[in-house]
């Protein structure tokens, strides 16, 4: 079994209310996938995929309140090697959809909404683009999502484009690189408040506004502390998968998609996002003026508001 989280709450950080429920889903091959639930336990299901790095508690307070108000069952799913999720080597991002089909079965959900924040964006699109789950996805929301690095849909530039160059090295050295990353980041956890403040000070203005919110700090640090139990393997595996073919084409995502993106995003440029969006058949772009990459945290209630009507119809049809 995985050890209990060894980290105490860092000093100087406001406490964040824990999720309504959390634990592990068990997949058919015995692997564990960590999760946390928010909102109405009897409502339509939304699978929410965290950013890179991140884990099952990376869900802003504004989203938690919206989930309760709208009557949605929001399930934050940790990727392999984060928090409570066992490490696992996926060959492509599209393979994630098969595991999420099992998760949907466990939840008893015939129809789901899917959300991906930043590095979680490709995993959300995979659920609607791969046959294993596509016919059960009602709609997809993407917040500042990573765009493809290779193949006919390739649009990315900047930092994400580096993943394509280093994918072969990351593939061979994924475990030792993760160990080095854990060795560098683990000592910082007790100093999380100071590290958070320093990071926020170096951010673009749009992100500074988001990260100045004490509730965002509480949520973000609470999540990282719990995600660290996976020794940051997911961080390295995400980077590896961003640099290879996703295993599906964006044109195969035929359900409604809404994509939120900051016009000042310095990590995933608006131009890259627009180029990816051009490949999606049914999509609406929502610009966040003067927001950078992490502005999506503040839009969690709008995201659930977009998914709600799609899921209300599905929930009524499927009982």
C-alpha cells in the first residue's frame, strides 16, 4: 500500500476544506487511480483533470461552491504517479480514455462532462476523441490546454515544443528524472508559503491577481502537498506524453467543446490555442482578457455552468 502523506500542513498557509470524499478507484489490472469528490454525490458526473503538476485537490473553491449549487458530482482524477495513483507508463495520451471508461463504470455514469486544466487539457480531449469513451462524453471544457506537439494537428511552440525534442530521452529516463525532481521539490514543501509567494511575485500580472486570492493559495498548496505522495512521476510522464502523438485527431472530438484561454498566456500562446481550436468541429473560444496561463483557476464556476445544461439533458435521458 502507498504510505500515508508524510507532510504536515506548511506554516503560514491558510487551511483548505478537504473534499467531500477521496480515495482510490481500482482498475481491472489492479492499478489504483486516486480521486477526490466535490458537489452533489447524486448529481451528473464531471471528470476534472488537473494541471501539470497537480493532483486530486486542485479544484478552486469557487468551483467547489458551483458544483454544490448546480448539483454536479465533480470527480478530480489523479494521473498515474500523482498522489494516490500508481505510477504507470502510458504509450500515448489517448490510452487515458480506456482507464476513464472504467472510472465512469465504477461511478455508474452513462454520460459525463469532462474538464482539463492546462496539462489536463489533452487528457480531457482524449476522452471525447477515443472510441473507449467518446460515446459517453456530453461536452468538454478546456482551460489553457496544452496543444499537440507532433502529427497533423501540431500547433505548439515555446516550452511545450521542447517536449517533442526531449521525448526520447524522457522515455528512457522517466524514473530517474522523476527521482531527481522529487529530490529537488520535496525539501521545498515545508516552505510552501514562501515558495508560493516568490513564485507569485514572478508571475505575469493576470496570474498575480489569481494567486493573490488566499483561497487559491490554500487550495494550490494543499493539492501539491497531497500530490507529492506520488513522488512527482506524473509531472515527468506528462512532459513525455506531450512530446509524442496523442493517438487521436482533434477532428475526432465531435462533442461541444468550450476552450478558455488567456490572451496574455506566456506558456501556451493564444496563437497556438487558436490553431488547435481550428481543428475542432464544434468549439467556442472564451477569451480571458489580460489573463495569463493560470487564469483558468478563477473560471471554474463558468466551466461548470457550461457543462451543466449538457449534463442535465443527459441525466434526464439516462435516469
